[in-house]
C-alpha cells in the first residue's frame, strides 16, 4: 500500500450469527457436507430451447407485422365493426388491449433475449469494463442510454452497448407501434329498412290512346325549356345525370340513406356523310349540299360562319326517316386518332361554286363543311341514389360517357330499330329535328349543343375550334336525356332503402404498421447476434448475471482482484477505467489454485501494491440521496398529473376542444402516439431513478446475500421480477422486497398500458353558432338601368315554368315575398331556425272609374276603343283577345308609372260579395258572337320589409314568421288610388320599374297570343282560357291581388337566379345580324346582393375525451408507485459511499474487500441459479467493504 494511504480493516462480520454462515465453524462444514451441491451439465433447454424460443418469437413478430401491413393495405380490419353507442368502451378496450399485448410481448422478448445475451457476455473474451457495461446496459433503456453515454469517457464496448441500446430502443418503438397501429374510426354503414318505397323516373307514353298527345307535348315544351338547362343545377333536376335518366324517390327521407334504382342511357353514335356543294345562290345568300345521291340540305349565309353546329333535319329535302338526325358544322371534327370524317372541302368543289362563295354575302375564312348522321341506342343502367337529396351517389354502371371515338361512315354504324316505348321510339329524332324556331337562325337545341361544346358563332376574332367526335356524341346524348326528362308521364316503381347508420370499425395506420415492421426486422437481426452461443465443452453453466453469479465468477477468477486494487472509491468511472483488462469469465481454475491465489491476494492486500493509484480521476460525490431527492418529486408530479386528468374527466372540461370530423383520425392518432411516447420516456426515466436509488440502498442493508442478489436481479425488468418472485416460493429470502419490486414494475407496466387510452377522440352532435352569408335582394346592374330592365324582361320567358319547380328549388320566394337564402343548408339540433331579411310585395287593386267604350265596326281587328278618361289612356284590344276572354285575366296599359291595369270578363267580387262597376261592350253579340262585359282595375304596390325565420335545413321560410303577411284572405272594392309609398329609383325593388317590366313581358309560346304575365296570373287563379265553359269562373279581388304579388315577386326572383346562357344573350342582342334581334342594347343582369345571418345548427364534430376509467387506474398506479418509492430506500445510512451501483465491477470491488466471500460459494461447482441462491444465505452488508468516512 502506498505511503499516503491508511490501511483499514473491514467491519465484518457484524454478528456471531452472521459468522456462522461464512463457513468458519465446524457446524457449517458438517452442514455443507451433509447437503452437498449437485454437479449438473448444461441442459437441453439451456443449450437450445431458450435460443429457439427467442428466435421463433422474433420471427413470429416479423410475420405478424407483415400480415398486419397487408391487412392495412387491403383494409381487412374494416370488417370488424361495433355499434356507435359503445364508442367509449370500444375505444378504451381496443387501445388498452393493444397496449397490454405490446407490454407483454416486448417484456417476454426482452427477458428471453436478455438472459441469453448475459450468458453470451460471460463467455466472451473482453475487458472487465466491457462485461460490466454490457450487463449494465441490459437493465433498461434508460440504463442503456446512460451506459452508451459513458462510452464517451471510457470506450470499452461501444458496438455491443450500441446494439443493446438499439434492441431496447426497437422494443420501445414496438411498444408504441403495437399499441397505436390499431385504432377505432367512425364510418357510415347502410342497413335495409323494412318495406319498399315508390319511385318514378323513366318516361313513357301516357297510354296507347293518347300517343299523339304525348307526341305533341314532346315537340312543343321540351325544346322550349331546353334553354334553361344550363341555369339549373343537379339538385333542381332529379333523375337526370348527363346522358342518362334514372329513377328517383317519390318522397325523400329525413335520415341519410341510399336506394338502388334503375336507369337508361342514351348512347349516341355519329358517322360522316360524304357530300358535295351542289349550288350557291349569292343573291339570296343560299347554298345547297347534296348527299346520299337524293337528299339536299339547303342552308343560308347565317349557317356559313365559323364555330357553328346545327341540327339540319328540318332543312332536308326530302326529310330523313331513318330514326336519326343530321348535324352540320363548319368546324374541323376529328376522332381520337386525329382523323377527319370526309368533310366537304370548299376549294375542291366545282369552279362556279367556289367563285360564288367568294362574294361578300358569305363569311370568308370557311374552308370546309362536315355533315354527320347520328343514331341513338338505349343502354340499361343501374345506380344508387341519396335518399335525402334524390341525387346519384357516384356514377351509373355501364357508363355511356365517351372519352374516345373513331370515324365511320354513317352506313357502317350499327343501328337499333325503334320499339314501342317512348324512349325507344324514333320520337327523339322527331323532337330534335322539328323546327319550332320563332324566327331566329339558331334554335334552342342548336344553342344547347353549341353551349355544351363551347362554340360561339357570334364571337369576333375567335379562332376556329377543333371539335372531337366523342364530344359531339356526348353533347347530343345529354340533349336527348334532357328532352325526355321533361316528358309528361313517368313510370313508377319500387325500391328498398338502405339507411345510413354511423358505426365504428377498426382501422390500421399504414405508417405505424410500416415502422413497426422495420423495428421488428431490426430487432430480429440484433437478436441473432445476442443468442449466438459461445459455449464450449467444459465451460460451467452460468445461467444469469446476478450478484451470486458474479461472486462465483470472482471466486473462479482470483486474478480479478488485482485489476481493481488501486481503486479506492468504487465510482463507476474509476472502476470502468481500472477494468480495461481482457478476460474470459467462463474459463475457471481449480479450487485449490483458487484458494492459493486468494490467499496471495489477501496477503498482498496489507503490503504495498504494485499497481499505482489511478491518476487524475476525480472522485464524484455519492448520488444515492440526490437520486432519491429527484425521484420522489417526479413521483409526486405523476400523481398530480393523473389527479388533474381525473378531475378533467369528471368535469368533462376537455370536451371543449372540438374540431372537424375529417381531422378525427389524425388527431386521435397523434393523441395516442404523443401521450404514449411522452409516457414511455417519463416512466423509463422514473424507473431508472427508482432503480438506482433502490440499489444504492441495498448496500446499506444487513440481509442475506441471496436477498441482495434477488433484489438486484428483480430490478432488471418485469420478467425478471416475476421470475424472481416465483423463486421465492422455493427459497424465500426477501419475499416482501421482491413483491414490492414486482408491484412497482407491474404498476409501471399498467401505466404504460393505460397511457395510450387516456386521450381519445369521439364524435358527437353539437350545436354550433355560425355567421353565414345569404343571397339577398336584387340591385341595379353596373351599366344603365335600361340594360338591367331588358335583361329582366328577357328572363320572363321562364315564368311559365316556375311552378314546375319544387319548393326546394324555389328558395327565396314565398307568396309574394322575397327572402334572403342561406348559402348552404345546416343540420338542425334543437333550434332549427335562423333570422333573415325579407321584402314583401303588397298589392292593392281598385276599380277604374270613368271608363268609356267606343265602337268602330269598320275595323275587324280592333273594333273597340277603350278610354280611361281620368288618366287619358286609350287602348284597343284585338278581337282575338276578346274572343278568348273567358277564364282569363289580362294585363292592360299602364295608367301611371307605379301601377298596372287588369281586365277580365269573369265576375270579380270582394269578401262582402260586392262587384266593381262593369263596363258592357256595345254590340258585342254581333261583333263577338257573345254578350260580354268587362271589369277594369288598376293595382299599385307597396313594399314591406321585415325579419323572418328560415329553416336552416331546408332553407325555406317559416310561413308563421311572416308577420304581417301580404297574402290576403279578405278584400274590399274601392276606387283605385296610387300608392302612398315614395319610390326610390336608386333601388331596383323600390323603384317603379316593376310595373314597366310586367307590362313589357314577352308573349307566351302557347298557340295563343296571351302575354306571359297574363298567363301567369290566369294560371295562378286556376283559370283555363281554352276550357269550354258556359260562363267564366267567379273571382275574388284578394286572390287577384295575391296573384299579382306572386307575379311581381317571381319576376324579380327569376331575374336574380335564372340567367340565360351567354349564347342565348348573344342571340337576343346580336341576332340582328340575321334579322332576329329582340334587344338592341347590352343585356346586364341585376346584382344579387349578399346579407349576413347567424345560424345555430347541428354538426357532427369530434372532441377530445379523457377516459375516466384510465385516469382512475392511472391515479391508483401512480399513488402505488409513490408509496413504494418510500419503501425501497429503507436501510439506515451509516457510511458515506461512492458505491452508486451494483454492476459487475462494483461487485468485484466489494468482493476484493470481502475475500472471505469466496468461502460462501466454496461448495458450488455448478453455478446454477438455484445452487447459488441456496449457498448465498449468509447475512452481509455490502457497505461494510467501504472505507470509513474521510479515509481515501
């Protein structure tokens, strides 16, 4: 010993009882000789079984992840469903079960691999420090990270410690991925509802005796309505989808659901027709195209422009009868192969024809003409509709929409002969080919096709567009479907409803499953290195790395004492520095040689050491109490955290965190991953501190050496703890201590299981208050007022169709009232109404006094001159008007800017039964063949602004909220008087323009000359001017006032929401080039202003939920940990110690100061765990090996 040190003797043994276990008494020798120790060879399990189990488990884990990855890709897990009512239980059960499986599986894998790696470590030829570091690293992920960090100071086994850290890190990752791969998501599942529901949708003839009436209807009304096709959205045209018609429900459902329906598609195939330009007549602007050897197509200069496509059937001579239509275009038409269909090339025609085409009559730049003949084939289809919206979900099977085409001659196309059904007959070609044009160059059907193909023959300076054949076929298919959609008779049917119900199902994360598979593969590769056996014949069976195994190895290797002789304080750094000497612990020496070497070591212990003290090594202060002081606050923090979580769960405060359902899976995933990851790190650090604090106090306890061995071994992990607890049944040494450690580690495992279940995401129906925009009243357009008035007048053509729209398609108008419309519908929960602004048209009508009638019998067309003397207004109704006056109310001339006049031959009474003055038409029997008298009235308007309620789901106004209501139930005749309300010309609605627009509405398309406004009022009153009645129906004044209010409101509603297409507007404004223009100026639509409303609506949203069960279990486990952490360091501290661990080097250092320990295990030849535990029942206190305080 060096001169600057003071020798000391260890204070050992502490008692005579303890000395009896040291082998110094004769009684002990007799006892040992009586009991004896069996000598065992390595068993099959020790050689092969454990390695096979470890390798098999790791391979199975990889295979399970591969299957899980395939299942995630193919969504097999979606087949496992649960009711939505059990979402809290299901989410908790699935998450906790997954976490439990993760904890158990990773614990088993680590336990088995750890045991094999320890055995391999003891058989490796390496330094004592490397052996020490490898053993220490297996204590847990925190210990592994600490040991890896220690390699920076003394690198002894960097690669091996890195592998151990990687293995334990993969185990931690697997614990996270296994717990979080499977989650629970909400989805919608359809279930059949008992019974069947009625449908309609496929058009048919009314009956066999009225085929002609259906024919007449189809040739008149659908072509006229087609101009409005582009202004209606899909919700306003249920049953129509592109070029197909499908069934719809007769009544929609409140609940979400689906229903299978049948459908038919109109498949159009077009082929080219070769032809020649036969004749051109410049003087008349005509040219003739001849094809099929006998048919001639006559066109005029209006058809000789670019970007044009027309139906030419009506211009054929003789007419075609082949159940097809003929199309004509001046644009280039190609198929998918960029081939043309034998067009008529103008420069290749006869010289005289080419010369005539160069005259100014015809538009220059046209180089060719393409003639197409198109045929229709009915294709049966099927689909599924939404029972709430009556619209298709997805697409129809066997789609007819074309994305490619190939030119064929028309006579090469397969043709389907017509049948007796409406859609299968040749009526489609008749309707399209019949020219119901009102004098314009382009029919509404022509404009529909050109709108579909983005062609504008009125545009100047626009390059010719190259058309594709399949686009023309799709356009024509859509046109045919639209025409039959307006058919008067729809065939009914039945279907079953599949109602949508929210349910739960399992869902796997592809990213987490992939990460888990990668971690399992890496763990398998690392495992192969750990389980590789270095066992050689004759090596002892050392089946662990506990204190007793270390003591036995030290006894078998007396030379180990010399390595650490210079270490005076057993800090980890000093011991690891001193232990850098290679040794293979599995090689042993004979017992006699062991004794001699130990005696030599003991003798040399009192003399000068040949090994100098380790220089420049700072002595670190003991950390047992510092660890304990840090450990307890962290346990308290854990209890506080779980207590707060429990309070939050009870008060449901976390339910205030709300987000959309489309983020549910993402938020739920990250809640689980983040909470689990933070929990894993916190618990690992907590366990590391508790483990070090507990072991640092083990050295202070007087206890059997086997008990110390068992406690240290139990701290290796939950697997080791349970295994050690089981061994207490056969040889109890410290049952309470091992049981406490097992409870502590089990509590940590429980916390690891319940942590990912703490936070979940659940869906619920919430009431949300939202500020939304509304479509409000009309305002003047940006240009002049006259341009806006012309536009409103142009949209009046839609008035005959407005009552054909359902209530859901006429949002914003109700009984003469215009109200703001919510931009979107909202589900209602609780309060289902929202407040919006409205404006009502209050119409007041009075009779016109001083009406005189003059007769001019010489004028057969206008024999009567009616004079409103008070206003100086005279008008001459045509005789044909008067002949149809029965059951009509007609609009007359304005007598003031803010009023309209009406007259009728029907008797008009007020609520009291009074009738206004009647004006008899002189000599009407002779002139009109009937005795006729008229009633004249004038109507003024006042506006009522009010706040009304609308249903937030249907967006329709609630009638009871209209107070006061302008819909009148009573009336009283009186003379006409102007409105007291002052007009405001800066506001469209508050100006007097309503009267001017009503008076200028265009005429109807019916075969009568009644104007659209008069027909609207008559139809509203239930009048039929074509009915053959003996006398006119009795009318009431208030009903006429309501009808006029509806007309005024409908007129402005139509102008704001039903806009003609750009080509229609161009035709109205620019058709003057062909002599068909109706308006000379620019048509400017009015602006639909926006409003603001507040909506309290129901919404299915997601929210954070803290599991009350998980928080309660977590709080109990955290309290258990806090209580146990006070139990472990119960030994009384009697000496200052730098023994901060009981690693391999620390134990050897302690054994060096207790050489008599070698006699404890003197009789143990085969170092099995049972033998060593039985032999280590001597009472010791490891701290007695340390020097007194102040001695260095």
